[in-house]
């Protein structure tokens, strides 16, 4: 978690990144293989030719940024619906955090209830209502100072991928819950075997007039040119997207389903969605140009990205097992995470508990990897891009093997 006042990247003695190209980012003296890809938002690679051409095209057309409804936003919204078919309406925002804030506002306006059911382990940006983690008793614990008391009172936590406890808590509070928000595939543990749990939440929410919100900020578009909801055939009421859809530029998106659109048309609530740069011309123009390229080339793009990711996971996990190392790589498509235990885990709480005593070793390992010119973000979430080549993956595997033996072998 970043320092509340000063971003950790600006602390004295910390190298600052100033540029990037393809799969690498640069400091003043070094080039790193980037496993962050701008927190997962860059799918093709840094400064990809399509991104640069779209910027040049935007300038040549003399479009400029317009704080008003514009044709670029209309075209982009229509295109997004091609890859997220559950979308009836699209609302553009300035960021993922803003999209989440406005989706919560819309949910309350529709059913006039206050409580929010938050599935544990997810991350929904810098949103006051959701800046909490859980303790052992599933009670909210603040992640920040300055949170209003009412946010705590209106929050109900349910455990990720735990049918029995989730159902019991939801049944007890169902009359007062406005919405349930979940990061369906969590970056803290990109664990694929959650389809049945997501379907359970969909059915429960539909039966009990609870707005189901999928936060697919990371998985949107990155999941085979579509989404987790499409992958598991789930139809949430509202969805939030961003990251890859912005092609490296800041964006937030709210997708509204047909059923919720009908409710909105019926009750006609007055909900504010405005923002100076919401749906601005440059982001929607560039985003649409890059999206068109991804749609046109999706087979080769996602075959390469997913193949590289699967190969990295398989080779390292095989090595960890053969050397009896207490480590494991988890993966969902091109999102990966090294977890510092081989024990079976299914949520963030169990991961954190088993990693707790290894903090010093984990820090040493991360330092080792960085010294080998591989950049892993402080969050620990690793992403592949279309610009990562097989030789990059082989080098990452080699250094992860050497580092893990050096630091974790007993």
C-alpha cells in the first residue's frame, strides 16, 4: 500500500522510471523486463506502433479534447459492446475508482437501500465505501485514515469463494443490501476455479433484488478479448472496466445491463455521472483505435500472451515441486502471481496468513529479481503483454529458479 502523503516512487534513493518500449521500462541507468505493464493496463506493450499511430492520427485530424458529448465516445461505446455483449449502455469515467463510485451511486438510486456487500480480497481503487479489509471475524478493518463512520456501518463483508458463509451472511442481510460488488478474478490470487461461486452470487442477487456489480478493471479485455463474465457466462447488473480499454491512457467504464436499463427507464432516477474528462475525445479515440486492432488480431495476440503465461507458470511450478520449494505460481490467462507457499489456498486471507512469517525472505527475493533487471511491482501482480518474447520468458524463468533456490531452499 502506498504512503498516504508521498508516493513511494519519490522517496530518496529510489530509481525513477522515465521511459519504456515494448516489454521494457527504463531508469537512468538500467532497462528492466516489465512484469507490471502499467498495472495490467497495457496489453500490446509499451509504445506499441498502433498506440503511436493512433496518437498521430488524432493530432492530424485536429479533434482536440471536448468536454461534451462527442463522436469518438459514441463510436468507442458501440465497439465495447462487441466484446462485452452484456452491455446495454456505457458510461465513461476518468478512472476505475470513479467508475466504482458511480456504480455504487447508481445501485442505491435504483433500489433505495444503503448496505453494500463487499466480497473480501478484492481491490476496488481509492473508494471510501470499500477501503476496508477483513479480520478473522469478517469485520471491516480500515485501510486508510479519514474514512467517514457511515461507510463502516453500511458495509457487509462476505468471504471470497466460500459458499456456506457467503450464503448465511447474505440471507441474514438480504433485505437491506443495495448491491454486491466483487472482483471476480482477484489479483491477490488469480484463481480460476470460481465459476460456480460466481454463478451462486448471480442467482442469489437476482432473487433478492440486489444489484450485482462485477469489477473487471483488470480482467476486462485481457480475458481473451472479452471478460470474466463472458468466460463464465454470468450476467451481472453493472460492470466496471478500464485499464486495457484505455490502451495505457486513464479511463473508467460502467457497463449497464439490459435488465438494469429497463429499471432505470421505469423509475427515471436523477443520477449524476458528469466529469470534465469523462469520455473525452483523445482517450476514447485512441482506445477505440487500439481496440479495433486487438479485435482484428485477437487470435494471434491472445494465443501468444496466454501461451507464454502458461509456459512460465508450468516451468516454475514444476521446478518448485522438484526442489521441494514452498512456492507456487497462480495464473488466470495472462495475469500471474507468485505465492510464497505451496499449501492449498483459495483466498487472500489464507495467503496472507501463510506468507506472514516470510516477509524478510520475500523482500530478499524481490531485491534479487530486481537486480537481475526484472521489474515486479510492489503489488506482486505480474502481467504479460504481446511484446514479451519467448527469450524474455526463458530469462525470467532462469532467474526465478536461481533466486528461489538461493533464498528459499532450506
